[in-house]
C-alpha cells in the first residue's frame, strides 16, 4: 500500500511536498488554505506552477487536498450553507489547479433539521461544486464518526448520497478507520474487517473506494467519539490494519495518516509501524 500523512502548508504547498519527500511518504494530504478560516486570498498562478513542477520531479502519488474544518455542506442555516459551498468551491478549485488526485470532505451534520434534509443539502452542495469546477481531481466523501447529527456515518448513508450525485464518475469514498470504528464498524479484527468490506462491496461497490485515512481510535466501538490515536495505540490495534494492508485488493488503495503530531518523529513512527505490518512476497 502506498502510504503518507497529512502535512502542514505553513511553508506553502511545495513545502508540504518537500516534507513528504523528506519523510519517505509515497503520497500526502494537505489543506488548500487556512483550515480554521473562511477567507481565501486569490493565489498567484505561480504558486500552482511551482507546486506542479516540483511534484513532477518526484514519484509522489497521490496528492490529496482536504476541505477545511469550518464548512458544513449539510447545514440547514442558509447563510452558513452558502458560505460553506463557496469555500468548498474555492478549495476544490485550488485542488484541481494543483493537479491534486483527490479532494476529501466531511459531508456535514443536520443540527436542527431532519437527516433527509441534510442529505439533500449535502448532495446539492456537491452537485454545485462539480458543476462550477472542472478538472482532474476526484471528489471523495469521507465517512463520519456519527457524533450527534452527523450524516454519512454508515455505508447505507454513503450509498444514498452517491446515488444523488449527477456525475458519479467524478466522486468516490475516503474510508477513515477511526471514524468507522467510532460509528460502530469493527475494524479491530480480521472477521470484523471482512464483514465491513463485504458490506462496502454490497452497498457501494469497491470501485468507489479511492483512499483510506489510517487512524487508530481513542474511543470505544460505536462511541461516536472522533479522536485519532497513533497506530496500534488505540482501540483498533494492529490486527485490523495488518488485514487491510495485506488484502489483495484493498492493499492497492493508498492510505494517509491523520494521527497526532505531538512529538518530533510521530509521522515517521506511524509510517514505520504500518510498513512493518506489510508481509513480504
Ligand atoms: Zn479522516
Ligand atoms: Zn476525524
């Protein structure tokens, strides 16, 4: 499996790329702007050119862009919804201009509205984003932990969302192991994993599975608690990750770490742990 981590853009997009190379990542993920702000200053064309030129000199794949934290594309509040879609469009446009392979977003939460209304709004947001932005980047729905009124925490809900999108060839799924575990999918055992991906095949189709977020989980199975943990140090443990990494088909889907970055070397250690689980030959 090609492996990488979510990396900071404090030194620019090409700074994140350089860090990925330094860490020995096969691919990496980054934000397209300040993840805690709405404002997006126009970027100079040279930013994109510089990134693409530098990437061309590496064998980094995939490059993933993650939507910032603030947007809620399922929001029932008209003002927040509109703001969310605008930031979504701008970040997705940036991802396409960077030549990113994938763009990941959280489908959002219903808050005071019904789940059905939230599903409809999230689907409408994605249809608008795809209409307004053309390019090579595949848009990935990320499964959520199911806290409160979050949508897209189940395979059925993800399948329902995909069914509402006008251009299914431009979308896919990013499966976050921590969110799945928190939502009640047993990613900790071989039998559990086998059942989960049989469900994935049945409800969605494995051709839609484009990316993994490989995170261990601090919370218990079904707790709804979205707290990422170092690989092997949480409730999932090593057996589930080993099963995924060595699976003939799933092992060809790339994986990105979003594990805590508290101490120097955390990403390197988590990458090494995952790589140690891959059986040779
Ligand atoms: Zn994730
Ligand atoms: Zn998360």
